[in-house]
């Protein structure tokens, strides 16, 4: 299973700390790049939409971008069959150096996301919360959306 959510919880910004990509293995970065390409094709999301979401400003994401976020979760195997995020899988997928950040973000965002029927909208809600929870590092969205 991949390092996703501090790959997406880290999954997954243009303004992200320069140390984050350097702390991930080349194999993981390559696989994340492949997933990114696949999710861009699958959802029709554009690089511009990702860059806009990655900006420090609060932005409402299009449904395509929301589905891109869900696609990244799905390809990293951190979703349950019903589309819900599996927090245990997410935690175990995160590089150990990000565990303390991940615990803080996962605890807060799991509570604040609430029940959302649409898997794409739910993924976006998690990403938005992660972005707001760690605004300095933007780890929740960074790696997932960046590569």
C-alpha cells in the first residue's frame, strides 16, 4: 500500500514545503505521477484546476477536481468499497516522518467531514479540511495533487 495521504493527507501544492517531495522515495514519486496522469485522464481535470486549488486562497473545486481527488484515494487503496476513506489504511500508508501531522489532520478532518453521499464530494471535503488544518505545509493535498 502506498504512502498517500500525507501523500494525500499529505495526497495529497505548488506552495508545498520543498522538503516534502525530497522526503519521499523515487519509487513512490514515480507511482504517484502515474496515478496523477491516470486520474487526470479519467476525470478531465486540468493542471490549472489543481494549481488553483493548491493556491493559499480558499477555492471551490469543480466536480471534476473533486473526482480527481477521489481517484487518487482509490488508486492508493485507501478507500473502502463504499467510497469512504479508510483512516487506518491512510495512516499506515503515510511515511512515518509525517505520523504526528497525519494524526492531527485525520482526527480533525474525519470529524468535520460528516456524511456525504457522493464519493467525489467527500474526497474534496477531506482535502479542503487538510489544506485548512495545515496551511503552512499544505501536506494533506500536496503530494497527491502535485505529482
